[in-house]
């Protein structure tokens, strides 16, 4: 499979996902799963159809019968790049003047107990509920089990994404230098993200000097100065749509000794959290490893966000690596490990890798140096 041109997996992969979706829907005592365009539709059949005022909806019966795609006739081309044809899905196309919600009803029957993705627009959810004379429930319990544990094809895609964003970080010295604005640096990084194998730059954070103390600062017209600590958090999708997300912290010139010491503590906390990843431990325990080490060093109040988030076809998805989440980690789960320390008005630092739970531990897909990188 090409890292740059393959837009989806094999039909077998999607077929297995549809079977699993039907099984989980049946186990939840539901009759059908209704999926409108978005990451879930991309996951289940490889379709990049978009959501408009005209309804497109994948209908997955829990009975194991063939799934259907309700779609406007004028949008049929959107199915061309998906696995719908190879999977033998029933295509129920409709034209303007036809009630598409009645078409959905014909596929699942009135009164059916259906689940819908949380992202389904109210524009479609309310008419579906009215047509079926039954209020749909959230499909999150089904979908989270499907997407949270990655299969072999997804894991390979995440590895490719990790390698691609590592190549961008390796080039940071080409753009990050005194006198340039954050926005100028970000524009070069965004172009490199595409050049190194992504289909686009989803986000580029360049937090220089005091802006680094804002975890979600993006870019500004601030000119980077000698001695600045700079947080670079970048990522984007690599075909067939899986995201990279990696943060490193740089300094322009030799750093102040105290800054170097603090970032070294952060790097040690991040490495310890990565090393703690394995099946059988909880998501919150990974957060606790990083948080406790930083607190012991006196930086507990400087770590102001969760340790990580799941990643896949969405930049942020389950599992979330945060206090209070007692989810037990399983092989195939993938998430960021990204503790940070932030000193308002002065500087900040964050170090982030994507980690995949293996059968006996964890595999980081990012491999750039973790300590403060001097440029």
C-alpha cells in the first residue's frame, strides 16, 4: 500500500468492520446503526462523502443482513472511492422531491430501535426520529468499541503518519530562527507537512516565548527572539486518513540552566508515562505517572491539562488519558502521551508522542529527541 496515494483499505477490512458493527449493535439490543458522513462512515466503508442538507446515511442492520446506503442520486459519485461496491451494499438512491427519511424507514421499519452517531446533524436526526416513530439512542457505546481498538492496517497507517511528522520535526532548523514571525514559520511547516507525506496540515502550533505558556496558542505576528523557548505541536492526515500529532520543544541558542533542568524533568516524566503503557493498566494510571513525577519536582500546578487523547481518523478520540478514566488499556489502542509545563507570561514546554498498546507494552511511533532541542 502506498503511503501517499492509497485512499482506503481493502474491502475485506471494511467487511470485517461492518460485521463487527452489526454484532455490537445486536449485543446492545438495537435493530440498526445509522451513520451519516464523517469519520465513522470513513471507518466503516471508506467513504469520504460529505454531509449536506440532503441525507446520506449508512444503515447497518443488527440482523447481519446486507447494509444499505441511502444517498442522493446526485451524490452517487461520492461512493465511487469507497468500498461500497466491493462490499455489495444496497444503494438506495433518491432524488429531490422524495422523502429520504421514508427511504431510511423502508430499510429499518417503523418502531425500530436504532442508534445514531453523535455527529449526526439535528437536521437529519429529528426527521429520522419522526419517520421511525422512535427516538434514536447514541451509537457511542458501539462506535467507541469499534474505533478505539485499531486493527493491523490502522496501526501501520499510524506508524506511517508518525514517521512523516518526525521528518517535519527533523527539518525545524530550516525555518525556526530569530527575526521570523510565528506565522511565517507556521506557513513553512504547513508546506513541509504536505511535502513529507500528509494530505494536509490539520494544525500547526508555534508558541514562542510567553506564547508557549498557552497550550493551544496557534500562531501570531510575534517575531521570534534569540533565547526563546518554542513549542511546536503539529499534525495532519496521512492516507487513508489517519492522523499524526507530535510536539517538541526547541530553544534558539543555549538555554538558561533552570529552563534546561525543568524541560529535562518534563522529558523524564513523559518517558516514564510512555514506559508505563501496557495492556491491563488503566488510562488514568498513565496520566498519574506523568503527573506525579511533575508534582514531586514542584511542577504540579504547571501541568494544566490531561496527559493524552486517542487518535486515529480523528485527532481527538477515545481513549482519553486523564484522571478519572478507569478504562483498562487493550492491545491496539492508540493515544498521545503529552505532558506539559506552563509558566504564564514566561514560557512553556510540551513533549508528545503517539503510543500504540502492544501485546506486552507500548510502541511509540515518534522517535525524534525528547530533550530541549537547541537550534
